[in-house]
C-alpha cells in the first residue's frame, strides 16, 4: 500500500490512501488476525482508473483484498473483490447497479427502498 499513500502524477487520480487506525474498530486486538483498512475520499467522479490500478498491484494475498466503493449517487457501498486477477463487484442482496453515464461504475440502489 505504501506507493498509494504518496501523490503520483502518473495515476489518473491524485488522492492518497490513509490507514485507518486499529482504535477505530473498538480497539480489538486479536493476535492471530491481521486486518488492515485503508480509506480514500474523492470529490465527484475523479476516481476513474482506481479499480484498474488496484487490480494491477502485486498483492501478497489477492484473495483477501476487498474494496468498498460508494459513489455520491449510491444508496450503499458496493463490494469488489479480486477474482481471476480482476476486481469484480460482488452481488449484494437487495441491491441493483444501473448504468449512469456520469458515474464511474453506475448507480447502486437498494431495491427494498423503492416505494
């Protein structure tokens, strides 16, 4: 993750990831479990290329990588995981992603919210 914590003009997006302190998770310290969480915030839709960039990295354990994405028009976070070397959105119950040209990934809606 270290390269993603520094600015890089070669990326299509310029924000940097910040590690979430373990204290944010209630201070739980499980000696046999290592869990790292990183966050990044974008303004508007300037994060094109982020998912492609993340899937191109040499992850020590790609099966453990989980990316949560919530675009400004989404009802909730979408879950993306690496399958066969590609970040793929995992289908969540009671959600639906619809194409939206102004969005990077489309809009994720909760189907149980509809009137």
